[in-house]
């Protein structure tokens, strides 16, 4: 599958990752997203518990079952699954600052720490030491130019019968070059295939029982909540990042909401099984 975004090279993708994630825990995200939308969980994603509960339920996670998160960020997505379903979770993450923050948060919870492992690495090259019952990625595949290669990594990590779940911003039926360029410049989002392309690529990668669900309404609601929180927390956000940072959050929430409502982006949840 081609990248579906502007032509960028590996160095530019890495530079965008550093720009977006080297801060570790971003206090503006805490105010605009983690607290108001995700009840204090540090989920750097739109899907939140809707997607994580789906992963746990569809993959029958529980004690003795293993899940792998591709691109685990600050690690709360792994902590949530491990806590709620009692499973073991491995998170693989490229960015050192994200990983350091994830490990620091986990250190506060030794009981959970025994069932969670954060690994530094690139999901495209990391070799899993043992097979997983579930592999999932949330708001992350969209940051990797070669989606087919991510699916190949997921396949290698899954046990036969294991379940893959992805939740990603994707290209909507009316996506155009300006919307692709906005996603890249604003959020380091480079891959925006549409639902049909996701389905075809999952199938070509050998996955079966493919289901794709459109969660765009949740994304629109997400950005409305982000806007409301940004307005409500104006003085705190200005104190942290200045008025420019505050206003940038407002315009970003509006721009994403507009792209979703116009059908230029979709928020998709895909699931499939490795036979
Ligand atoms: C939007 S955040 C999502 C983090 C986490 N999945 C969550 O929902 O909270 C995307 C993460 O993907 C990571 N990432 C991007 N490309 C990666 C790669 N090739 N290998 C591992 N991690 C990667 C970034 O460093 C970042 O932490």
C-alpha cells in the first residue's frame, strides 16, 4: 500500500515523531484531552475505552492471555487493559521520552508492573519473543508510511487464531490533498487509507474475518469535548503555553472536526484474525 500522504522520507518521519512526542507527558494534552475526555487516563488517542474494551472482549483477554500494543506511547493503554482484563501486556514504542514516562508511571503500581512490559523499538523491525493472543494499535498506524509492513509485523507477532484490532484516523470518501497535508503537518499523520483499502490490505496480508466499523461520530464528539475543555481551561493553558498554544488547540479541534464532518477523514476500527 502506498503511503497515501505527502512524499516524505524516513528522516522526515523520524523528525516529525521527535517534534510530536519528545515532550513525554505534554501538560496541554493533560488539560485538553486526558482529564476531560479520558477521565485522567493518558490515552493519546480518540478511541479510548471504547476501543480498549473492544480489544479485551473480542480477543477474550484474561489471566494468562497476552496482548501486544504496537506504538504504546505513554503506556496507559497497556495499563488499562492489564488492569481491566487481568491479562499480560507488552507495549512497543519508538520514542524514548514516551517510554521513559510510561515506565515512570508504571513504577507506581508494582502489582500491575509484573504483568506489563514496555519495550523500546520500531514496530517494523522488532521481533517478538513469543506469540500473542491479541495485537492492537490505536492512532498509530497512521504515523507509519508503510501500512502493509505494520500488518506484516502484527501477523508475525500473533499466534494462529489471534486477533488484530486497529483504531485509526483514515481517509474518508472525500479526502483531498489539502486534508492529507493538514494531517501530516499538524499531527505527523502520513497514512490515510480508506476503509476499502484497509480491508483489501488486511486480506492481502492473510487476515480473515475482517470487520471494519466507522466510529467517526465518536471522533466528532471527541473534538467537541477537546474544544470545550480548551475553552474551560483557557487560563491554565495560557499559563503553560501562551495564548498561541491555547488558540492553536482551538483551531486544531475545529479543523479535525470539520474534516471528519465533511467526510475527508473517518475514524475506523478494524478487526481481523490470523488463521
Ligand atoms: C498518537 S500516539 C498513540 C500512543 C498510544 N497508542 C495511545 O493510544 O495512547 C502514537 C505513538 O506511536 C509511536 N510510534 C510512531 N511510529 C512508531 C514506530 N514505527 N514504532 C514504534 N512506535 C511508533 C509514537 O512515538 C507515539 O508514541
